[in-house]
C-alpha cells in the first residue's frame, strides 16, 4: 500500500513538472522581444580623413524631424566609451532640469592619439605616440564634413563639444583657433601638457584675435589628478577669465573626489547644472 502511494505521488510530480514546462514554453512563445533603441548608428565617409567614421546618434524621446534641437558633439563617442552614459545624462537633465531636448552625436574613435593631438617635435612624444599630430585634419573633418552633414540631416540650434583628456586638448585647440565652430565648450581634464604646454603658452595671443561673441566655457579637473594636469587646467581658466571677453561665461570646477579615470560623468553633471540650474516646478 505504501509503495503504491509512493508511485502515485511520483507520477503526480512528473505530471506537474511536465505541465509547468509546457506552460513555460507557451509563455516563452507568446513573449514579444524587440530591440531597445535610443537613436541611430550612421557611417559618414570622410574624404578629409580618407576613412569611414561611425556616428552614434542619440535622439530625444518623441523626436520630431520638423523641430530644431541643440546638438552635442561628443568626442570619445564610441558605444564602449562615453556615448551611452552621456546620452543618459542628457536625458536626465531634460527630464529633471531646464535642459531642452538635445541630440547627442557620438564620434566613435579610430585613433584618438592621431586625431586629438597637434604636431610636436619632441622626440619622446613622437616615440610614445607614433601616429600623432593630425588634429588639424580632424578639426577640418568636424568643420567641413561632420557639422554640415548633421545640420543637413536635422534642424539644429546651439552646438556643444564635450572632450576629456586628449579630447579636452582638442576642444581647447578648437576654442582658441576656431571658436566659431561651437557655442558651448565642456573641457574636462585637458591634456595641456602636450608639446611642452605649447598651446597654453600661445593662449593669450590667440585669444586677442578672437571676436567677443557669446560663449559658454566650462573647465574642470580632478583634485586627484597629476599636479601638472591640475595646474594647467587652472592656468587655462585664469587665462580665459583675464581675456576679458564680456560675452563669454567661463566656469571652473575642481572635482574634489575625482581622478583622471572617474571625473567625466560627475564633472559633466556639474557643468550642465551651471547652464541649467534646477527650478522647483510651479504648483
């Protein structure tokens, strides 16, 4: 009798297991899976650079091609670099702060040491950076190919450039040599040590020739970074402030708890807060 009951219980457990497995298969078949899309990936053929460049483009939720949007040009904009977390930051500022809906154009890297540095005669840098010294070509690409392409594809208003480290060096070079390219410059931990600080040494002379048109410039560095990085960022800020551009808003932020590896996200947050401070919603 006991053996018979055990056999019955075993059969019931097997039957239940088969029933659960069947129900799971039915649910799995009925489940809908689709890609999570936050924008587009495009390829731009560059004649200037003689290569294809990948663009990761974040489009605001409810994007309307008939409307005009500000555009952030993000250096180091590969999917596995800064594109996803910066796009999330922009979406958050649009949702919680006064930042308008904004397009992010992430420029995926091929060789950032080549693209973000200008020529140097210093032998040690030439040895450590064998492909170095072609920022002039990359800036021409931005100015003559990428920006016109984006402005042809989308209706645009204000423009931003976000750059950190060597990207911050490039953003500084653009600000000092071709400032009209962007309205807003976010320069994070710029590698102004490059070429024995030659760009920083030229800054006063270059600034004296720049028209005083409206600009927002945000410079930031981490307290835990190399002392030369900290000094150079502070010197850049002081030089920009002393240039006495009445239509420039120049901000500086020392990130007390950050180093070169951790600074970007929090620093961009602090910079965007300066542009789009939080306001309590009207009741």
